[in-house]
């Protein structure tokens, strides 16, 4: 899968993209991520990519021309952009979920736009963007952190990125409820013991215990999931 990120702050991505699972996925060729500096598409010496909003108000708005030129340059240079989706990270978007991440993982090519300040010129959303995505009902200083969250979430559904093929099948939200508790060695630590059923070797009992724990945990923390109402 190919992911292109357009941002005013490209140096923010190195630590996340260059470590752990995302680093290995890129090294194995499962994932190709390119980060583009929006200021490279500015039209003046100061590399200006924002301006004051029409109608007044606080803050600045990202200009339409640099974003259009960046997206056009990416699609021209990418021979595999068929099926490409352009994503705008914004608190006004649809909530990121497991289902959405799975659908985006099947796209083949994502172009992710990182908003900043008061957002982007609305003509970007109307003419370039296929989806606007939010990672929660709160506002951050920019779209860079949300873009990293989206990349990490989507990458887990790309074949070969996660080592075990069932790793994404039994975790929180995959089946509509939260994941069951996990334990590992030692069996007893400071008088806290691993539940006996998990050490029994009885896979039927283990599966039943895990289902019960998932439902109980979901009822306690996120009852809206059991009601079919996904929170943001």
C-alpha cells in the first residue's frame, strides 16, 4: 500500500514512521509512506501556505492553491493511483473506526491532508477530498498526530504487516465489543494469579471465559457498543 502525507511539518513523522511495526512494514515492502512538505508548493519567498479567512475571525486558513498543486503532483507521479482516496484529517469528519480502517486498507493508495490553524479552504474539501476523518470529539493543534493515528490503524489491516494473521480478529472493536483481559508469565506475581481457566488447556472453556469477559468489560466501560451506537 502507498500512503502520501501532505503537511506543513514533515519532521513530526520520522519518529513514528521509523520505529516498530511501521518501520518493519516499510522495510518488507508492505507499506510505502512518503511525507511531503506543503511549503514546497508555495508561490513566494516566504513559502506562505496560509492566509486570513474571508469574513474575518481568528486564526489563519490553509490556502487552496498549494494543496491542489501538491495533490496533483502526487497523482501525476504515481502510476498506481487508480482507486486512490484523498483523506482530510479534521475534527469535523466521520469518526475513525475499525470498519473504516479496513475499508481504507483496501484502497491501495491514500493521500492524507493534514489541516492546521483554523483548517483548510473549503474548496479543498469540495473538490479534492473523498473522506474527512476525525479521531475523536476534540481539537488538536494540527492534523499531523491524527494522520499518524490513521496510518497506524490502517496499516494493521494490510496483509503481512501484523505477524499473526488472527491478531486483528479478536481485539477491541473488531466484533463490536472490547477485548478480553490478557495475561502472560509469571503465573503468580505479588499474590495476583493468572485465572486458572487460562492455564487449564481447555480451549472451549477459555473461549467461553474470554467472551464473557469481553461482554462484562464492554458493559462496564462502553455500553454504547452493545447498543450498536459507536462513540466518537
